[in-house]
C-alpha cells in the first residue's frame, strides 16, 4: 500500500501579492531569460512601466518620456498628471488597484488589469516611485515588493509627472543584460504609434511624423520596395502596405492599443483576409490568396475597447469585438480595407499595375512549383511520421499554459552525437531538436525551388511551419547549435544565409539565435566551473587555486547529456542574430556569400589582423 500523505489545515496557505508574483513570475511577465531575446522578462518589466506613461500621453498629458538604462538600473520619467499622492503606495503594491478600471478615463488603454507595475515591484531588488502634482511630491521605495521607505508628501518645484526606477532581481533574471537594440526597437514602435510623442533614451531622441509608414521605411531597404508604401488612416485604425521585390514570404507588424502583438491574433487574421478580398474584387479575378500576399510587407494598428489578450504579456489578441457601437474586429477591418485600399488602387494606377504584375508572377512561379511542392510536402510528412529528423516538444499538444509557448525552442544541430546529447538533456515540454545531415547548401542566389528540392531545407521549413507565413511559426526561438570550430562556423553561416534568403522576417523579428557552449571545464574536487572564453578560464583557475583539472571541449558531441542540461536550461546563453537596418539583405548576402572578390579578401585579412592583435595582447 502506498504511504498516505496527511492533508490538514497546515497544508493550506495564502500567498500575499508579491510572494505569488515571485513564485510564479511567468504568469505575469511570460518567460524570464537573460535579455538575449526581445520578449525576455527584463524588457517586459520596462514595457509595463512605460505603458503607464504612454497612456498618460494618449490622455493628452505629457509629450515627452525620458528613459535611462545604466548598469542594470532602469528609470522612466514622464510628464503626465502624476499618480494621486495619497495612492502612490497602493498603485504599485496593491493588486487590482489602478486608474484604468475607470473606462471613462482609459477607454483604449493597454494595461487594464492593475498588475503590471506591481509585478515590476515584486521582481526588483530596488524599486522607487516618485509622483509630482499640485506642487507636491511623494516618494516610496521597495525591495522585492517590501515597502522600505514611505516618505511624507513634501513641497516640490519639479514638473508634474511620475518617475519609476527599478533594478531587476538577479536571483530571478540570472546573468541578465539589457540589449540596446531591443530597447530601441520597442521605443520606435511606441513613437510610430503615437505621433507627437518624443522618447529620450540615454540621451537619444526618438520621434515619428508618419506612423506606420515610418515603421516600414525604417525596417526595410527602400530599393527593395516594389511600389511606394500605401498608408491609410481612419478612426481607430492605421495600415501601411507594400510588397518586396525579393522577399518570398509574408511580413506583418501588428498592434492593438499601442501593444506590439508579435503573435498576431484576430486583427492580423482579419487584415490578411481583407487584403485578399479587396484585391480580388478590385481586379475582378479570383487570384489565389497566397499569390496576393506573397512578398507583402505590412503593418496594422487598431484601437479596441477593453481588449482581451491570450496571455498576460499581450502578444496575441483574442478579442473579436471592437467595443461600443462598432462592429466586430473582422467586419471593421474588412470594411475599412475594402473601401480605402480599393480607393487608393483606383487613384494610383502605377502602383496597381505593379501589384498586378507581382501577383501574376507569383501565380506563374506557384504553378511551376506545384508538382514539386506536393512531393516535398509528402516527403516532409513521411519523415515526420518516422521521426527521422525532428524530435518535437509537448508545447504543441495544447496541454501547457499559453505563456510557455514563448519558451518553445528548436535546436538545429549537426551530427548524431550532438543531437543525441541535446535530445537526452532537453526540456521535453518546450525544447525540440532538428538534426542536420552534413553541411547545408549555400542557397545564395537560388530560387525558392531549392527549398523544396533540398531535403534538409524542405524538412526544416516543414518543422518550422513557415512555408507561406510566419503567423503559424511553431517555435518562438530557433537556435543554431553547432561546434565552435571552422566547420561549425561554416554551418552557422550557411543556415543564416538560408533564413536571410527565404525567411528574413525570422531574423527581423528576433527569432534566430546562436547557442553559446563552454570552451573549457575547470574543476577540482569541490567545484566545477564552465568557461565560455579564455578570460573566464583564467579567472576560474585563479578562483579554484592549486592545480584544477582543465578540459577543452572540441565539439558538442563530447559534452555528456548530464552536463549539457546546464547549457540549455536555466543558464542558457544565446547570441541573437540581428540585421543592420542600414544594409540591404541582397547587399549583405552578395558580399559574404557571393563570388570571392578582392574586397571580401581584404575584409577577411583586415579582421584577421585585428583578431591576432587582440590575442597577442
């Protein structure tokens, strides 16, 4: 008989607000992470504080927001109305307390649940809030959600508004580091969506005059746009649309009430549907939806009364209604696009002709590929059934919390030994493994046909579910896990080339990473230290003293599964693959992956000299 467990009153306990947030942070901010991903928790903390300042601007209070991030401490200062002084402590430490429950004041706000700032407070080792209004100020300071300083109201000559400073708790966000690029991208999205707003980040000013039109221009090379951006504005809706000359798949940037819905939702689905419907009706032809949307680059922003998102991090809209007297989200977007886009196409015949040629070209290419695509899909399905290439994870079975889908990760590995080690040590709930066989092709300059003809590319595309759109991407994080030797570096380069050539939005949207694995293991009888650089090795030897055992890892296959779990678990180190917006993808690929030119040889020699000089130092 199994031993019974006592179940009494002693087993029942109630957590206070900060204990619950610290025990279950994922419920409030999604995944944690170290800052290597744009949706890691430290950026959500910044966003939660910033959203309150944005809402003040939307209400017509304060046109400038100042942000500083220095040595891990974040400060956000707005010039809005300021928190009512008698409620400063409650607003940042008492659940379900906030001004946004009054829908008269915040009809189309981002944060409606009164949780955001409390989560920041509970998850920070230092949290300070100061409110200034009516020539008075009030300051409160917290440590991990505990009030440690509650000052009395004092006269103040400062401008009205609110200032919040916080330091994320390193016990929760291990080895965290804020990346400048991710913060800038977030702030740019805020100014695109709020014309007239100025955000100053570490001294740099960000402002937008043309909204979503600026977003598309800043994120894409002008030479790659097929026609001038179609920019349409209405009540509670704004869209921007163009097509790429070279890109194969669809690209969408979607927003609700100023919130970047990176996983789309009802508004993005309606937008895709409305574009197809309008184009078909304008030309009077039943074009295939994939031909119309192929190579599209677009953005949509809508405002909804009391939006419902599918998770606390608000990355996917679940609402079907606009609210008030307005029709459904789907009907509203269809009506707007159906009228405004059709009018634009009638008035701008050059754009209309270019769009029609693009659709007909896409149709021709699709028909040429139809046979090979059918065979490729059958091969991919068969391979999946026999589990030859992909060891999937449970996150797609639907029995895990939606927040954990942000953790869904696909490791792309080389060779059986490396994939075997990762497969045995991974978290089967959220981590999947795709095993490469040999080196991928250099796909630079090739047509989409190669994706279907090449078994590795075909199966990888099927595993990611990205043949036509990123909307149903199966893994939020795609991690290239290769050896840190010449062959491993070459495989990385070939895979990055593949994604840039055929699916650049995977990189643009921050889904692609390189796995960092240790170069050395330094240990004595009491302690083991894994080192990711020569300097870390030197520091480890000095720390352990005497003569520790030093192992140099030559490849991933050498690392046992018992050890590998440390490198892909809580302390995983990822380097994001990022695009320089100033350089076009064609230009980038041509330089690095095209024919060997004197210019590239000179670049390699110059950088080799720099590297050698660094080693000698």
